[in-house]
């Protein structure tokens, strides 16, 4: 993920791809040598010394190892193992070459015939052995360890995992602007959308390259450092072998030209098999315009002709849309716009797969009940194809142990299958109208505080560990996309994480209570109650907010304010926010009919009864640590205090759960 992360350079991606190939080759070589040890025999022969079974596969093995070999399978697999050893040695030499700035001779010791670059070659040899064993009466041996390895090759190939490349759309526009100015045809950034699409379409239809490779390095007065990095990234993509890379994800995608720009840059870089281009629609405005953007895109012959098998992947951003508009408005936009995108795909006969950019927290689209979370997606949007992000500590939580990983994959598989056979009617017009009303009210209430109140940013930075989180080495990338800027430039993870630490969890519930109270006080009261009782997707949304509220504690948030906030205006805002929090709790209980929050989740209530006394202590320690850190910057105590802060952060995160 290069989006806002200067640490991810083209060479970093080269290193990761080569490291993956080294590890895959080493693991597969070990597997092949184990199989060689177990297949030591010879197929049964007759008195004349010929094989008693006719087998085309066995004949292919004999053709390679000779008819007199006493251990044909070992002899057949030995060069396979050696070739895998060469593959890891070649990749290691290439890695050293990248790390040394392109200086190394070792990689040239191997020809393409000495190494595996395509998993189909390896698979062909393994299938030949399997067929031969089955044909010669050794099916039990064939279906043992050998089948395991065949499955590994099928699943993981020679790269372990294909990397997605993700970059912000503005970077592509900047690179094309440098190119158009270099060519003397104007400034791409100053063109309107129609002009951009028309120019890109013409370039895609032309076979002439836009610019020679490396020209950006010789024209520093035109090509900016970020444009050079972007163009070098596409050059790196063109160098990769099959299956090293997967999709090219475009964050902050707002228009058809954003998507076509990546297609053009890939072609111009000489990418033989272009990566599938996946637009990421993140903010509320982006989601609202997604269907129109894709409809325009699918109407352009140059683009639709580039889709392999007429398949299109679209990524839905849960984190940034919720940070932009609040949980309720974002959830409705995600639901409604996916349905619109499905209709656009049907109109153009395109097979659309949704890639769900979720985190572990409810505020970032997560749901601790994975099965229900998948089944309650909008009808017709899964269709047996479900792609989702697993991030941060959720990776270890869901996949860190073999039995847990198997269970997680069981749940995903069962849910994707069940979704196709679960009758979930679409919301009727009356329900849609109420959702539009809820969305509008909640978005306005959310933005009034987060965007419209000048006291908010000072309060947020004083009352939470947001600033300190960015200094600690606990994230995979910088906390902000841009060094300057306020909440709007802050990453969704630290935005959610900071509020989780203070137990206020503001992003998940802010605006929800106001919306529910207004609708319950209107003529739509009974419709809203019917929606909660009869519409599974809506009920899931409300229940998740209720679960987070049950974990929240405004008195703990008040303690952080008392210790850390000195600005009277910020203190007043904190008091107002806590009143809204308490009002939201009452609104949720009114709608659900519950006397206490999460009263039906007995396990959660028991867990919190045990955890909270310990987490309370950690919160008190954290507030005091933050106070001392801010008073002792650049002092001898700073490192000790940072260590103490990190300990409390880890403890609170584990105690709260759903943090990733």
C-alpha cells in the first residue's frame, strides 16, 4: 500500500516479490524431497522386465529417466527439486542485486530453463507423477503427500501470495500531467473530465509509446519526485513475472479518468499482462457517484475491451466513508450504492466482484460475527465471490493458529455459500425513504461536531492519545496521508484507535442517536420499529452500534478530559459530546426495547464484567502517562514514558477488542 506511505518504494515491492519467491521455492523443494523419500519403489514389472501397466504418464517418466531406472519417481523428481533449489538461489541473487543498487553477477548464472517462473510447469510434473501412480496401482501413495503438494502449488504457486499495488489517484494524474507537459500537448491537470477521457482513449487506441523508459530521470525540471516514483512503480510492475502481483487498487477514486489513467500507464510501461484495475470508492461523495462513474467507464470501448473475461473488481471503502459522514450514513450509502453498481454491471454484461475494505472495528466496517456480517450484505452483491481485507492484529486473531485459521476459513466459506440461499428481500420504498432521512440527519449531526465545530480538533488532540500514536512504532504506515491537515487527512485506523483508547468510541455512534430520536418522534416511528424487527441488515447495523456503546464508558472519557484538557472551550465540547453519548444510549434502548445495552449478548456482558476493572486501571495509568509525556518532551524520562504508554495501549486494545 503506497497510498500516503513514502516508505513503500518500487524497490521495496521488488524485494517483497523476490522474498516471496525465495520462500515458496524453499518450501516446495523441501516438500518434493520428502515425496522423493517416500516414492522409492518401481511399478510392478512382468517376467520380461516391462511394466505390467500401460500408462501414458509412466511412459513420459520413462522417457525422461530411462527405462532401466530402478527408482523412476525419485529420478524424475530429482531435477524438479534441483530446479526449485536453483529458483531460490536465482531469486536470492536478484534480491541482492536490488539491494545493492543493481550490482550483481550471480543472477546471470541461471537460464530460464534452470528455474521455475511459471507454476504450470511445476504442476505438470507433479500431475504426471500422480497420474502414473494411479495408473500403476499406487493410488494410495498418489493421494497422500503428493496431493497435498499439488494443492499447495495450486493455491500458493511460486509466489506464496500475489501483492496488490495501491496508490492514490492524484499521483497518477500528476504523472500524466508531467508527461503531457513533456510532450508539449498541455497540462493534464487543467483539462476537464471529458478532455482527459478523450485523450486517454486516443492514446490507448494508438500503439505509439507516450514516453521512453527512464526519460523522467533526465528531465527533472518537468517530472516531479512523486511523478518519478509513480512512473518507476509502473516500470517495476512491467518487470514482474506472472502471479507476483494481483490488482492495482486506486484509492481516492472519483472519476472514470482516474481508472483509465492506470490502464494507460500500465500499457505505456510495457506491462505484458496488465493488472486488473480496481477503483476504491471511499468518501460519501465518491460512493454516491460510483454507479455513474462505472456506467461511463463501461460505455468506453477501449476500457471494456481491456477487461479480461469482462470481469471488474470494485473496492468499497468502509473506513474513510464512515470517518467522512458517520457510521449510519456511510452504512446506508455502502448498501445502496452496491445495489446500484450491480445494476450497472448487469446493464453492460460485466461480472462484478466487490472488494470490501474493512477493519476489525465496527467503525471501520467490521463485525465480530463474521457469518452474519457476510450474509447481511445487500442481496445480489456477493454471488459466491467475496474479497475482504484482514488488517493489523485481526490477522493474528483470525489466522495466527492453524485451528483458528481453519475455523475462520470455514466461517467465510459457509457464509458465502449461505448468502446465495438466504432469502433477504430488498427494502421497500417506505424503508428506503426512512433510511434516507436517518442518513441525512445522522450525517448532519456528525459533521456538525467533527467538521463544523472549531473546538473539535483541539479537543480530540488533547483528550486522546492521537498525537502520541503517530510517534509510536505500532502502525504499518504514517498516521496521515499528508503531513499537514487535520482530521480529514488522518488515517481511519488512528482515528478509530484513539477514540477506542479513551473508551468513548465516538466515530461509531455519533449522529446515530439524533437520527433515531427524530424519526421516533415523527410519523415514521412505526416504520422504523418495523425496519428493526424485519430488516436483517438494518438490525445488524443497530445491534453493532449497541454493542460498541455497551463497551463505551463516558466516565472514563471524562477522566481523560479532567487530566489532559485545559482549554475551557474544549472542556465544554467534551461535556456536550458526553451528553450526546448518553442520549444515543437511550435512543438505542428505545428502538431495540432493551432495558440495558446488549442485554441479549450474555457472553459479552460476562466478559466485560471480568475485563472492565482491569481496563479501567489501564485507562487511569494511560491518562497519567500522557500527562507526564506532554510535560516532559525531550527529557530523560521520555523513552520510559513511551514504553509505559505502549503497554497501556496494548492492554486497553486487548481489553476492548474489535480494534483492528
